[in-house]
C-alpha cells in the first residue's frame, strides 16, 4: 500500500445532459466537426498556447 496521496483529477467528462446542453448553447467551439464529447479542464492544471490557424 502506498503512502502517497491520490493524484488530482486533471480532466472530467461532462455526462450530465442538462450541463452538456448548456455548454453547447453558450460555448463556441474552436475546431470543425461535431462536438460530442465535452471535457472540463481544471484551470490550475492548464498551460500552453491556444492553437491558431497557420499563416499562408
């Protein structure tokens, strides 16, 4: 048995139909195609850059 604490949850799938419907109504997607899986990322664990279209 380990004495280390459980790691924090970094991401959660949004399974609640009402919450998913709210997200679809209020959030704009930044990728093309269907958005059938919604994820909740915890802000303290997110780092990096937002993808942008390639310049021609």
